[in-house]
């Protein structure tokens, strides 16, 4: 169920890292790889100190797994993205509450 949204990256880079990202995060979290989604979101950065140039911005939506697991997941995501791009990488973790997450009309 972890959902990963990627902005500020080229689609081909997101595709290139997707398999490794899912496999390694699944191993880290002990969650089935089939439960992960990765979404590519084209974005245009307008007002930034970089003059509109995009940088990788990743959002991780998941159920809270504790600070240690979160820190490990963010380090993993950052290292995988940096292996393809020489850029700063921003990762924002959005913890989901089970009672607010529904699958086929049923919450977790």
C-alpha cells in the first residue's frame, strides 16, 4: 500500500528506478512488492531559487512504521534517486491513518 509520487524528474528516470525502488522498499518494510505504487507526476516549478529548474521531489504515503523505519526508507529513496541524478532530493512522508484509507469500500 505504500504510494510513491515523483515530481521534478524525467519520466524515464522514474521508470528506471521503479523496480529497484519497489524491491528494496519491500524488503526493508517486509511488505509485498505488489502493494507498492509509483506515480510519475509531470510538474513545472515556477517560483524557485533555482530559476524554475526542477529537482526531485518525492512523496511517500504510507501507514506509520515508526521513525527508525521512516528514516531508513527516506535514506533508501534518496540514495536510489541520487544514483541516477546529481541533484538535491526532497522526500516528504505523509503518514496515513488506517481508518482514513479505504480499499474497495473497506478501511484498514
